C-alpha cells in the first residue's frame, strides 16, 4: 500500500514538473500540487497508524 502511494507521489511530481515546463499548463501545476499534498497527508497518516500496531 505504501509503495503504491509512493508511486502516486512520483506521478504527481511529474505532473507538476510538466505543468511548469509547458507554458500555459498552470492548471496542471495546481492539480499536481493538490494531489501530491493529499497523497502525502494520507500516506503520512497511514504510516502513523501502521507504526502503532
């Protein structure tokens, strides 16, 4: 599960970089950043939960 979340984080980072590289795709930067933060927060809470077992 955490490996899948790590893969998602890499995909969202690629979206951010692509949005910055291609002029006019600012919406892609915003979407990538929001998804990156959401996935990071979810994986952080998941890791905290797994650590307490």
